[in-house]
């Protein structure tokens, strides 16, 4: 019975350590995540241009998160 009580207390102590209110990433650590090397896209300028060309050809400007209407006018 005593072993079981100690095991439950150890489990509760371990779970209490994981329930912090603070965020996992501190505000001063977020600059490391915003580094361009962490981006999914290796060449964002080229991808932005290709996305613009695609939107202009498809006539669906605004469907991919870009601002503006479908008529092509900004």
C-alpha cells in the first residue's frame, strides 16, 4: 500500500512540473524562431513572385491569402 501511495505521489509531482502557466517559448527566444533559416521556403522572394504569376494567370487573385479583388486591380 505504501509503495502505491509513493508511486501516485511521484506521478502527481511529475505531472505538476509539466503544467506551468508560462509559455514554452519565451519572448526573448522567439527571435531565434523568426530567423530566415527556420523558414519552410528556402527562397521566399522567388516564391512570392511565382505565387503572383500564378494568381495573375489563374485570375483568382486573393484566393491564396493575398489582398485585393479578383479583377486584377489593387
